[in-house]
């Protein structure tokens, strides 16, 4: 019965938002009928979904229904695997065919890693803050989580080393090193190297959750932990098309040693058999026709603009309050720290009333930390809407302060 | 690390087919370049995939890309839920909205039930023979499985009662009561009632795996265990569009008490977030336009013909050998018992050489029973091909006997 998830994670905190913070936020959000600036969820820009190309590819698929609607191979559609094996090296990743597994979104990649490597009581380090559903998955397999704090350069590796001194070496290190969810920060090269060294010394498995890596819009690319750890550490890279193409595809992939991939294929057969072949084929042809590179260029430009607009608005509206925020070089999210007395869970319903949604900081911590912080997604809304969202947020903060 | 699956189930049997029987069969099968009559896997007739309607619906979806390719609700696409809630009552099933969960195929339904209800060491009864991946899922959660034999009327309920006397009441009863996979048999009404009574007395959960229930082509409909157990027993009905529409959709559904559905929604958020919305929407519109009823009528007729042809061929080619077989009233499979000295795992490679594929009996038993039995799927191949397949099977048996 390993199915804790968010509800359990947050069950101990009675804060007016019942159940999990994100569930409650989503459910409250869905009940709103007035205009809301959507900065809560990590949805890509709707305008960025390549509808015209998808339309053509769907029409193509319809000519080929009988084969593509049958069961597909558990390891992934052959066309998609081939397209990925061609695409990835152009983006600095060398993957052998038997190191590649197609998954039903990145979320399933996290689930598979935990299914294989997390037994009840196993020590797993997570970042603070961390991705809520990642922590929920680890919790579901009854891993014993310890939070590692971070700063603008990502996870604090000294703190990671200290945990091992205190509690013994972790079995699994869960990290989102690049354009972290929710903080927006990126683990520096030096820290990446130290993390890999520590993991090597401990024999720990590293779960590199990387949904945003291809969405760098500033700064220099860094090697992935999987590249740095090659031949030394078992790093499993979990990737997805959800953020770079469309979440509704439910197609992701995972890079790991062949022995791990083989075990995961076995596990998948008792989970969901395979990822929807028509959706895989759609992605395969998008890649094979060379659309993804152009698409990524367009996305990076758009998200750079959206982030800049959000930061500008924050400077205009919230800097005076003593708010500070991170400076992501890619991805979807920015982390906002408000003055200590501002409880973002109390702020949330007021913000909804004003017409803006975010996720309160405590949703991203197994210890319920970050009470005065929140995550803002700049991905879903265009610049002018983000500015309006921040104005609404500022009004909600004023109301909370004068309450 | 609960990820036993087939490899573990069969690891103890060194029989020339390494790994699991089904994996090995599939992999051997994929390496064949000559013509093979496909009676191994439970694939629907390719000719039965409604390509023209799917083509139209895919074209419609392409006009609506931006919304349908975003994340969808974990409980299922609204259109699909509405269509199912309209469709199911016409087929004798009353379901409230909060009793319904859309899943990524029936397999995920099995996984969710086991995730919630199977803890290491829990007693779970399975049928002998049973669905391989169902047993693999239970094994993955480290359930302690006990096999319950059956006959032409399905599971032997006296044997079920005996198990409880010997080992205490089971926590979960896993059954495929209707057109069973692999046996093709159907649990009689009397046994259904007794099963529900026993489960009620024990407080056991019943997992009613029902991929084929809508494909009855002979005999009178029977109430599902979920209907019989309503208000008395926690019966979870796991259903799928894989067999009645197309496996590649990866869309199924599950019927359970609201409290169970709510917990499963939580679990899904840490598993795969949601089922692909475009595939759900395709199914929704197929249902909403009333296509499924016509389609089911056509499928039933076709599968009735295919079964009859297979049985005729078996009577012509194998009755003389002392072979016997079941008489399914629906579904995809028929179970063939050969004389005791014929080991179907040894027969398998010879049959492939002759150009016919099946699954050897031991693949369907956690104890490796049924060494002289095999499963034949009559779903995938048209009548004349089934006849040719049986002729090839007869030749393989002759070769094995004279070896």
C-alpha cells in the first residue's frame, strides 16, 4: 500500500487548505469563474503548441490506423527510438539504444526509478525546495527523505556531505539540477562534479530529473550529471516532451544503464504495458522531420521574454516590499521570497480573489518550510498577462498585510 | 524495489526459454522472418480497428490541438467521463461519477489496485491458470499468491474456501470471471454469488479484471461481481478499450467506491499524471457519436466466426490426438489441453518453425503448471488463417512426438 502522495505529505498541517497544497490549489482554481492569471502550474505556453504541424501529423496517422493503434513495444516505438537516437547527439547527449526507454511522461520515469531503487526506510535526499510529485513518489515507496538546502547555484553539496556523515550515505540522490522546479536555479559545474564524486564514493544512485534542460535561454550549457557520471556513477536521466512539445502527449524518455533499462521494461509490463503508440509516432515524425530544433529556438526566445517581463514586473511592484527572486537561465519557474511575516498559504485565496494563481512555498517541502515563499510559472502566460498577474499579487499582499 | 514481474516468476525454471515465457515468446516471435499465424498475443483483429472513423476523429482533434494537448484531469477527460457515464448504463452498469476513474489501459487499473491493497506478504488468490501480467503485478508488490484451480464454470469456489481454511482469509481475490484469460471460461452465476458471499464474510477486496465482458457472442449475460457485490463487498472492476476498440489508445477505466477512486487519483499523480488527453478525446467522441454499439455488434459476430473456425480446425486436426479445449462464450482465448507427455514449452520453438505462435501453459501459472496446455488467441487471425495455424500446430506436435 505504498501510496502516500501529497495528501499524506501534508496531512499533518491543518492550514485551511485541506489535503495537499497543490491538489487544493488546483481544485480551488478550477472552481473560479473569473479571470485568473495562470502562474501556478507548469504548463507550457498554449500558443507554443505546434498545432498546424500536429494537425498534419495526425492526418498522416489516420492513414496508418491499423498498425499504430495496436500494442507497441514496451521499450518504445521503433520510429521514436530511432528519431531520439538521431536527435540527442545533436544536443550533446550520447545514448546507446539499450540505454534508452520511452516512458509515459517524465513522471513515469520518476516512478520507475523509485520502484527499482527505493525500498521502505531507504535514505533518499531531496532538494529543499523540491518538485512536489517527485517527493510524493519517493514517499509512496516509503523512502526516508532528507532535505538538502540550496542557493542560487543549486543544491548545497556541503550540506549533502553532512547528511551522509550524520545518517550514513543516501541510497538515492534526487535532484533537478537544471532550471530547478520550483526554484529556477541551476547547479553549478563545480557542484555537479562534487555531487558525482560523492555519489561515486557512496555507491549512490543519482536520479537526474531534467524536464527543462533543452530550454536554456541564457548562459552557457553545462554537462548533465549523467554525462559527468558516465562509467562511474549510476545516474538515471529522466526527460520528457511535456515541456518542450506538449504535456498531453504523455511521452517522455529515460536514459540509464542497459541493465537498469531492462529491469524497467519488465516493470512496465506490469504497469501500463507501453506508451500510447499514436502519440509516440506523432513525436517521432515531429523529430524526424527536423521540427524540434526550430521549435526549441522559438520556445527559448518566448520563455526568455516571458521571464524578463515577470522579473520587470516584480521589480516594479514588489521590490519595495523587500521581496527577492531567483534568476532562472531556462525552464518555466521563478522562486519568490517575501518578507517572513507573509504566509503564502494565507495569501493564496486572496490572490485567487484578485485573479492570480501561484503555488505556495510549503508545497515544495516535505518539512513544510518556505512559508513566506512561492513559485511563479512564467511559462503559461504572455508578458502583458504576467505584469497584470504581479499587480494582482501585489494587491493581495497589501490585503493580507492590512487584515 | 517491488519489481519482480515475469523474470522473477520464472527464474527458478531453467527450461531453455530464459527469462519469462511470454517475454521469450515475444522476442523469439519478433526475430522470425517467415510467415507466422499469430495466435499468441491477445491482440484484437487488425481489420476491426475502425480506421475510417478514427481518421475523421483525428482530423477533428487537429483542429483543437492547443487545449487537448495540455495536461488533463487525473480522473479523466471530462468528455470521456460524460460519454462513459452515458454508455455504461445501456450495458447494464450503473456507475456514479465519483466511482469512475479513467486509466492508461486496464493494466494500469491492475497496478493501481495492487498499489493500494497489496502489501508484502498479503495473501492474494489468483486463478490457475491466470493472466500472466496480473500475477506479475501482484508479485511486484510482494503479495503471497495462492492458486485456485478452475473448470468449465470458472474458479472452483470450494477450493477458494479451502485456502481460507488453511491459510486464513485472503486480502485480495484476483479474478477474470468473464471469458477468462487464458482459459476462455466464464464463472457461473451460482459461483459468482458464492464468491461474493465469501468475500463479504472475509472482508476481502475483489479485483474483477474484465477486459472482455462486452464481447459476449454466445449465451446469456451474467451480472458482474461488482453488481452482485454492490453495498456488501469492495469489488473493483477494471475495464479497458484495448480489446473493444484499440490497444494503442492505452485508455481504460475502473469502477470502484468513491473513497478508493480518490486514493487512486492521488496515486496517479505520482505515477503518470494523467492518460493522454488526445487519446481520451478520440474515445469520447467515438462513444458520444454512438459508434461503439455498432462496433461491438460487428466485433461479436467476427469473433464468434473466428472461434468457431478455430474449434472446427481443432476437431479436424487434434481431436484424434486426445486434445481437448474450452468453449468460450466471448473474448479472445481458448485453452487447449494436450496429452500429458507433450510439453508445450518444448513444442513452442517447433511451432514457430512451422509458422504458428501460441503461449505455453506454464506462462499462466505461478507454480509453472499446465506443462501440456497452451493458450490460443482466436482474435487476431481470420478463420482461414486459424485453420492453417492449427495444421501447422499439428505438424509441430508430430515432430515433437517423433523427436
